[in-house]
């Protein structure tokens, strides 16, 4: 087993343990492997190991790696052990002038945090005859340097996004502060979960509103305990490789 495979196994075991502690099933938590620090050979190995939900922070890197992987899958089209397609997640801040570039590639945009961005995605998607899935990014840590709509404005923004015909709002995304204080991290994730249920309870979103994207390499076990359905993990898998 390679070091990369060992690290993935370690992450999977940690996910299973956190699920057991919180009476959840591991199948209910999607692992998105963040590829920003990885080389193409490492990413190909991840795909060979059966993982096809990948995440990128930057639009240009997403386009580049998505193209390389598409070529890789085409070259190995007769290999039945490989996934037939890759589901790309745009997890970083998305500028409005880059929207059109990601729509054809991306399975889920995690980082919608303003009405103007949502409207830009809606307009571009309408022209391309697409209806992309998006998450509303919420700043539950109140850090001024972080993107995300303030908690108090999130329900109203969700209501506005829900009126756009070429978008599918399917949940929330948040990021905890980079701190060793687990109580601070847990409080952010708890607030996101509470907000998730508040938005559901307001009946302003449809039945697709089921996803809570939170938890990265340093805090994903706490995120699982607090209800995350999507994890964004990179350095725990690629660091040191």
C-alpha cells in the first residue's frame, strides 16, 4: 500500500469513528478530496482508489486538472475499475467574471455568498441551458477576512437565491477558524447546523436542500459530530507525499 493510500485509509477510519460516536452511517458523509496541493500523478492515484469527488479552490487550477483527468480517463476507458466520471467541487471564492468558466466542469459550487454572484451564475447558466447545484457559504465564525454571508442575513439571501430559476440551492457551507480550540470550532459548526434547520423550517427551500458542507483536514471529525454531510479534505491526504 502506498503512503497516499495509507493516509486515505486513516481518514476513512477517522470518519467511521466520528460517525459511530454520533450514531451516523459513514455512507451519509461524502468525502471531497481537495487536490490543490497535489500533483497529477497523486490525483490519478486517488481516482484509481475509487474516489471521484474532487475539490479545487481556484478556477484556473480546476480547469487544468479537470482537463488532465478527463484525458486520463479517456486513455483508460477500458479499465472498469476506474470511475466513469469525476464530480468537481468548486470550494474556493468565486469571482463573478470567472463563473462561466466553471459551469461546464463543476458538479457543485460551495461558495455562493452574495446575491450578485448568485445572479451571475443564474444568468450564465441560463445561457448555457444548465441548472447548477450551489451551496450558500455562511461566515459562522464572524471573521472579517473570511468570505460568507453573515449568519443574520443568510435566511433572507437563501430566500432570494431560491427565486432564481437556473440555480438549485441544496444546502450550506461554512469554515471554522484555524484554531486548536475545539469549543470555538464546534460552536461554528453547531451554528451552521442550526441555521440549516432554520432555513429548512422557513419552507423557503425545496426538498433538495439536504447538504451541509463543513469540516477540513484539521476539524472534520468535529464537523461529522455536528452533522456535516460533505467534508473537504486535502492536506490530511496529500501532505508530505
